[in-house]
C-alpha cells in the first residue's frame, strides 16, 4: 500500500488563473481519490493543441482557475473505493474520454462514446461528488477533461485510465493517450482505407502523416498556409504540399484536379470550419471518405451542397479515433513496443513569470516513424 494513500498530497502544478495569461507554477493540494477514482503520479505529460485552445478560451465557456493537460503517462499512487482494474504501482495512461463498461456505447462494437465518461469540456469537478480534488489554501482549482496532467499528481476516474505494459517507456508512450492514438484510429478505425496504395489529404499533417503511412497511404498531400513548413512536412511523410494561398479557387478544387477527381481519404485536424468543408469536398465521389477530428467553434455550421453527399462521398467524425480507452489503448501501446518507434523531445515546463521548473516533463511529438505490414 502507498504510504501516502488517504492523505492530501502537496505538489507542484501549472495553474491557469485567467484565459490567455501565462501559467503559474504553484503548490497545490491534491485530495485522496474517492469512489471509482484513482490518484496517479504524472511522470510525463504532453502539450496538445486542445490545451492551448481552451487556455485561450476561444469558442467555449471559460472556466478558471484550471489545471490543463490531458496527454500523459504515470503510475498509480492510490485507488478509491470500488476500483478493481488497476492497483498501486500500475503504469497507466489517462484519457480525456472514458469507458465505464456498462452503458450502451461501451457494450457496442461501433462506438466509444461512453454515456458516463465521454468528453466534457465544461465540467471542472469529479463525477462522484461534484467537487474538485485540487485546491490552493482552500480555494478549489478546476479540473480539465477529467485528467489535469499539468500537475505532479492528479485524480482521474478509473474508467479514464488505461493500464499498460510496465515495460513501455513512459516518456514515449505518453503521446499515445491522445494525439497519436487519435490519428492512428482516425485512419485505421474510421477512414478504414482499403489494402494497397491510396491517396490521403491532411489538414494539419505532423504526426498524422506517419499514421497515414502506417495505414498504407502512398500519396500524402499536406495542406498548410505556411510554405516554410513544406520541408519539415517531408520528414513526417508528406509527399506533396498544397498552400491554399497559392490558388485563386477553392483548395478542394485544386486537390480534385491533381488527384484525378479527388483523394481516397481526407482527415481534417484543425477544427477550422472552412478546412472541414474543404476536406469533405476534396474526396473522390463514389468511395471517398472524409474524417473530421478537429474541434470547431461551438456555433460553427458545416455547409455543403447535398449533391456532394448524394454522389457517394462519406463524412465521418471521431473522438479518440474510435478507440475504447481501457479496452483498446493497451494494444496500441503494444503496437509501439513491437514495431513502430516514436521520436520525441522533452523540455521541463517553466513559466515566463517564474524561473522555477516544473518536475513533470513536457513531451513534444517530433515524428512517428516506421510502419506495419
């Protein structure tokens, strides 16, 4: 049993007190886990664009003060009443969406949208009692996505934790708890490309190009407004680069022309509504599939001509690549252990207003290399 089980743990965390203002590294108190909760020590945490989006408070209701972070890896420190699937010392990945195992979605092979634990960006407290497990001098600090990994310790619902191979390097597999798994799942589980070569168009390429390569794409077109990113894009597997600014017509028309009618698969990751529409309209009629991954403004409206659908183009959306966190994520970690190397860099988290260093390392994905037969 953990020597700190049942006790409040003081530790460092990066606090967002206001939207868009620098995070402040302060000491917080982390309360013990309650029923069906787990307290974990965060070993490594990644920075995801979703953290930035909600820190800026664009397009959604702001909730501050808050501890961001949702892409991480760590070790179970203690467990609350009723938790039986993980124990102290287990290596785990926290996930922003969960798997209760009992609802219709969890029992369905077609969905990962758990009724109880699906992503909720507006909730800043735990489900069991409606209270936060973080506080500073008695002032509650809001959770983020039920994970809040920008803290040395955090409390997570047990259904949002995936127990993984203890031999997996936590400094590498931390990025599997969101971005890489979402990209891999969006290609393999949602886009479901046919075996053999196919063309794929990516809005926000980075690690997604590596995922497309794993899925079998031979032609990967990156779409970006910044021409300086082309050379970097090649390192990720992008074979061609299209800058919408270079053309006087919609980019979907440009892509359709250079691919003889459109790409086989398209994945949009930015959340920009215009990019979403372009991603759908650039796929080939008859078999083209567009997958929307990026989170748009809550008031954004997707508009396209009905004929684009009638011509047998398919539009899909996904959260976490349709992976069920507890059931499927361990196998994604094993996939990495067996075949696919992840290349990352890390840096200690610091703030502009303080020279203090946060002991949790922030991972920045560089590339996903290799492939699987």
